[in-house]
């Protein structure tokens, strides 16, 4: 893919109108990718990116924690939405090409899903570019099911597929896990050098420095499945689960990770919008913007 097509600035993420006073120093490219091939409970993740972008127009741009309008400091562009191929393999290859093009332009890609199946495609260019990539994974599920036993293309096997490249991965840190199969636990136990699992049942004892310690000085890919949040605040997701984490739990870890490592790519997935329940859309949009705030303002 040689060129990228963008939305008008006022139609894209945050709905920012062009400001001729601000230098054109774009650092972040938002990639809407409404892939939905295996959702079985709450369907509708294909409309997730559109809902996040629409909700982002309601956000205040000023970050009171860092005393700055982050978007005007870094520059953000949003790719135009395009048709997602019905064939999952083709869709993932297409996403890989998009992300690869963004990396060649030396920008940070922020992918808005769509189901988490897309993560295994979005991360490929990073695995090609870096030899010691770390993955910070927020989710209710480990997503370590055997792809061959799970239709080969499913969000529930997305992290397992990434481990095929474990010689290029330094660590996979998963936070918020509370839905795991016996086979997945056995797979983790067989690969103790690569996995760190932080269960949601233990979140009152989570220590941000201990959790992020192995990320220090690393290139990090951040993948955030919105089902990681407790279902009381995030019911609009493919597989909502009770006993999840809350906003401060995630923010402490992400802020610390951004402080000690280099977060080079992000995806936020599994928003399945519910009509007239806009709080979930706004939460996802705010999450995306706040992650960028932690990355670029410290």
C-alpha cells in the first residue's frame, strides 16, 4: 500500500478543525477497522470504530493532568473507513499493509476495532520491525485458545497466534484476566518465560511498578479489549464479564508503562455499541485519547 486516504479533520477522531497556527507535525494515525468475523454474543463490533469517532467529538481536548491540549501538541489524522474484506485472512493482510505503511511514515498507529481478531494482523509489522517487542494486553480473556480448534480466526485465539513469533517477543503481560480455559492455563504454564498474567481477582493488590517492570526500555505494543473493564461500566462489548477492573486500575498501569517504555502501537477493540447507551462509546474514545496523553506528555 503506497498511500493512505484520510477523513476530513473535522470528521475524524476528536473532530478537530484545521488550525493554520499549529504546525503540521502529525505523530498519530487513527485506523478505523470494523472487522467482525467471529462475534457470537453481542454483535456489532463492525460499527465500533464509527461510534468511538463520533463520541470523541464530545470530548474536551484539554488534559487537566498534563495541563495541555494533547491533540494540538502531537497532531492526529484519521484514515477514511473502507470496506472490510469478508475473508478474515484477506482482512488481516489488508490491515497489516495499512499499519506497515504508517510505520514507514514514522507515525504511531492507533487502531480502533472491531473484534480482537484484528490484533494478530495489526501487530505483524511490529514483529517484523522489532526483535524484542513486549505486549501489554488488557482483557477479560487470555485469548490463548488453539486457533485450529477455534476456526483459526477468532478474537479468542488472537494472542495465541502472536506467540508463533515468540523469538521476537520479550514478554506478554495480560491484565484483567477472569475467563480462562484449562487448556489456556496449561499453555501459559508451558511458556512461563513469555507470559505474565495478572488476574482481575487480585486487582486490589496490583502494583503498577511490578506489573510493568519487564517493559522498561522496551518497544511495547498495547492492545486493549474493552471487555477488560467491569461489565457494569462496559456492557457494550462482545463478551462482557463481571468482576473486571475500573478506569484508575488501567490508567495507573498504562501511565507507568508509558513512562518507562516506548509504546509504538495501540489497538482498542471489542466495542459493540448499544443504542442510546453512549457512555460506553465515550469511555472508549476517552481511553484512546488518554493513552495518547500518557505517551506524549510525560
